[in-house]
């Protein structure tokens, strides 16, 4: 069964001074997510996770709450990848953040 991996909300816009906690609804993929890892890459493909996140992720039955995303650079596009296990499958969703002034 093929499911789209990009979150349905599409690209997100975030100001460089904003600190936002995003949530992902995984009900289309399953429930009870575990083993969650979150990675953030800049438009050059560099892993900037430790620079632009703080805190850790958490889960409920069908929701993954991401760490706070902050300290973005205006004019840069970021790809946020969320890897998790649900229903015995390892899955990965993603979304794009476009950083603004």
C-alpha cells in the first residue's frame, strides 16, 4: 500500500525568530508510534538538527509532537523528516519549512 509521505498541510512558513512545536497526525499510517527520530536538513542537505531543535518528541495514540524548531535562517528552506514505527512498519513522513524574516 503506497501512501504519500509529505504531510497533508504542505510547506510551513516560519519566522527566523519564532519557536514552533509542530504535531503530525499519523492516523493514515497507523497508530501507537514508537522509536521516533526527527532530523532537520537545510537546503544544501546538511543535517542541522542540533542547531535548530530543542527538547524531544512525544507521542499519543495517533500524534507525534516534534521538538521545538527554532533559530532558522531567513531565506532558507528546511526539510523535517520524522521516522517512526507503527503497526510493525518503519515509516517516514516529512514536511518543508520555509524560513522568513
